[in-house]
C-alpha cells in the first residue's frame, strides 16, 4: 500500500492527471460537442426570451406611468442582460478559470 504522506505532508494523488475525453473515441467527442452546443443554444434562446419579457414589462410600466414597476423592470432588464452576456461569454469564462486554476 502506498503512503500519501511524504515529509509529513499529504501527497497529491492526482498530480500529473489531465482530463482527456479522447479515450472514449472520436465519435463520442463529436456527439458530446454537438449536444453541448445544442444545450448552449437553447439556453441562449431562453435567455433572449426572458430578456425580451423584461423589456416588455419595462415598456408597459412606462406606458402606464408607474415608476415603481418601471424601477423593478429596469432592474430585471439589467440582471437578465448580464445573464445573457454570461451565457454568450461562457467559453471565455470557463477557459479563463481553467487557465488560472490549471
């Protein structure tokens, strides 16, 4: 049995291990990429609809002249726009996290 202790410190058992999906074959890699792309596209479409609903709510509040609802709707537009930007920039965000951590 190997010891994980060296010099009184715990040794990293995953040192040098790199995630690689190539072992599952190229067909799996292509399928996985297509499924991930489709899910990502659906999430972006849903976020666009969600943002459009917030814009409609904001327009309705302006038309009625209700400043309280307008303030809430403006906040919703901001949050939903940031969510959409996050979804669109997801590959950059994940890549940055991997480069910082890895």
